[in-house]
C-alpha cells in the first residue's frame, strides 16, 4: 500500500515490537483486515498526514494491532455504529472517497472469527482502530484455540 500512500502524499509507517509473536490466523483473511483498515485510513487522511500500523504482544497470548491516522476522524455520534453493515456516517456519506459501508463490518467478522476483538479507540484527532488475534503457540496440539474457541469454518473460508 506504499504506492497508494505515496500518491496521496501520506506518510505510512509500520512498527512491530521485537517481542511480538507470530499469530494463529488465516493469512489471507488477516491481510484483508489490514488492507481495509489501511485503505480507510489513507482515503481519509489529507496530504502531509500520516498513517501508522503498530503490532505488539498483548496480554494473555494475544497480539494487538493498531491502525492510526491523522485524518478527519469519526464523528462522536457515529462511533457506536461504524461496525454496522452499510453504515456511512456524518458528512462523509456524500464523500466520493467513502465506500459502501462494508469494510469495517467485514473486518469485525474476520477478527471475531479468529476469537479476537476489534474496536474504535477514542483519539483527540484522526482515527484509531485496534484489534487482537491469538498468538501462535507452537506447543499447542490440534486445532487453534482462543478465548471462545476458534471458528475454523470462518477462518478457513468455508
């Protein structure tokens, strides 16, 4: 997505803490989550702004990923609804850069299928979305497990 960031004149950075473990996840599905979040951030960040992706070890065998931007942010009245299908809030509804309102609901479904959580984090400016996915445990046997059990059908794309 570096080309999209360069074309928009937006600084794109990625930081992974050294102690961050690998994750137990479907790579294509996780890539889709990251693509949707980064694409949203780039589309709503003005030139000379920035988008950052950070990953770190979370508590209890989880990896936490955060995508932040210095864009226009999400109106407080819309924050509770951003993960609803087809929701396109505020003045951005008429914005040609706005999608169909499916990106964040798809992200939520994929993250939840992995047993993780996704949330919009309050920030004084811009937007920040944080999600968790289970860390890979090489000593685990059998199917991957999580807090509520990994829904293999959704993760494997069935």
